[in-house]
């Protein structure tokens, strides 16, 4: 008997007890659907968080000031203003590893535009900041070199700021006020969305660094000449991130005259390391979700084995008759294995459909990001086939070992 004939006989046998076959497949359907849905949730979360990290910029090292001490008490992060423009220049001189090194200074300010006002982050930067952050201009233009090096009263708004101070029209060309300083809007930033820590990156106004330092911060202690709050370093090659970090650390410790064994007065955040760590952590979480969901597949397989054992008992006389008419033991073995595989494969296909639908519903109703991974579908499908073979093997072997005479006498 060839395989196609065996498959047709298997389908006829399953159709005789259609309801029982459907109930038997239910475990496989639930298992496959659960694997696909849970893996899609984990993969979606991973893609979203990694995307948020990458939105800060590619191949990026972020250098910030460390915390200071006051009478033995450690102050907040960034409170020790140790980074300077000179540090930026020394880092930028490493042309073999560094593409861009650019400083920024930061403060908060109340923005007023007509009847609207909004409190937002004010960032003082130069043109290289936009390149380091891979940040484009959606409308208007960027600073030019003359404006960069002067105290030009111009600014570029993030989308969140635009939505709150100019919701009905383009702000480009208008004059806004920040801490009583008039600023002309020359552009609007492309939306970046939330960062990995949940901060709205679009809630920002970027102004030439000299303008922020001299006109907005003024006599503020965080505006001391040549002091910077953050240095953004874009590394030429992502494979050189660790090497660049080590060299920058060596440059800054030497420049700041930090003795061996003493604590750094700065911190370097390696976005590549953060991204890889997050990817690995969520990858393990996704794998765990898939493993938990796979338990349902095993339960479904046990259900298939139980039903196939019942089927062998019910069809003992049929087995004996087929053997008496010339069917070999391998034919009986193959028939029951094919029936088991057919049950699990049909259940697997239905489970894939339900899993995709479930992922879509979770995404729409719960607002949770889901990404359907084709690999999870393939693995779930072949795992369901393996379940059919593994849990169908024992009932099939039991059927093939029946004695034809005893089987014909069975009542």
C-alpha cells in the first residue's frame, strides 16, 4: 500500500468520528496558537525597545557628567560638571575610530507662543548633533555654520512642542519666547517617539549651543564657559564600539588628571551594549514564553495518543481482517502513524490561523506591540508534526503487533 492510499484511508477513518477528531485536535490547536501569539508578543516587545534605543542614533556613545559629593552626600547624576569643550576636541581628534564628537547643554524652559505655552527641554547643540543622532528636519531648515558659532536667536522644535504651542498651523517663521528670550523658529524635527526609558524625545527645542549658554542660561552655574553636559560620540564602525569606549575613557582620565584607582568623574553609555543586552534579555523571555506555550502542545499530543489507543481497540476486528487479506504489519503501523500525523498537522494549520488572528487582536485591543515571526510559525508547525509521530508511534506499534486470529475473534 502506497502512502497516498494510506493517507486517504486515514482521512476516512478520522471522518467517521469527526467530532472526536476535532476535540482531539483541540489541544494541538491551542498549543500552536499559544506558541505563535506569545512569541509574537515577545518579539514585538523586543523590536519596539530595540527600535527606541536605535532612535537615539547608531554607533553612539553618550558621555555624561558623574555625580558630585556635598558634605559626604552624593548628589544627582550629572551634578559634577567635569566635561568641557576641550574634552570634545580631544575625542574628535581620534579619526581612526571617531566619526563625530559633539557637545550639548541642557535646561528646561517655558515656551510661549501667542495664547499657548508649554514647558519643555531646551538643548543647546551644533550641526553635528543632528548627524550623530541621525535626526532629520521634517520642515524648515537646520542651523548654518555662522548661526552655530554665534548667539543667533533661532530654534528647531520637536513634534510634541509643535502640537502644544502651534496645533493649527506651521510654526516655521514665527517668534516664540523662552524665558523671555525671543527665538525664531526655523524648523521642525522629524518625530523620534519615545526612548527606551519612556521619555518623549519629541518634547524638545534645539537651539545653537552658544545661544543657550549665553542668552538662556546666562549666569546659571550650569552655563560656565566651555562646560558641557553631554558629549555625543558617533563611532565609525559598530565593531569598534568597545575599543572606542576604552580609548575615550583613557583620554578623559588623562585630561581630568584622575589618578589610578580613583573613580571617574564621567560616565560612558554604550548604546550598542545596551541594545545587545536588551535583545538578549527579551530573547530569553520570548524563548521562555514559547516553552511554556509548548506545554499545551505536549498535552495535545497526549490527547492524540489516548484517542489513537481507543481507536486501536475499537478497530481490532478491522485490523485482523486487513491482516487476513494480506496487509503487512508495516502497513498497519503506517496507517495509524499517518492518522496521528494527519490529526496533528490539521490541528497545527488551524492553530497557525488562530495564532495569527490572536496576535492581531492582542495588538489592536491591548495596544501591545506584536511581531509575527515566520520562524515561530515554521517551528510550531513542524513541532506539531513531531507530536503526531511521537505520540502516535505507541498506538501504531500496538496495532501492528496484534495477532490476526485473535483480532478477528475480538468482540
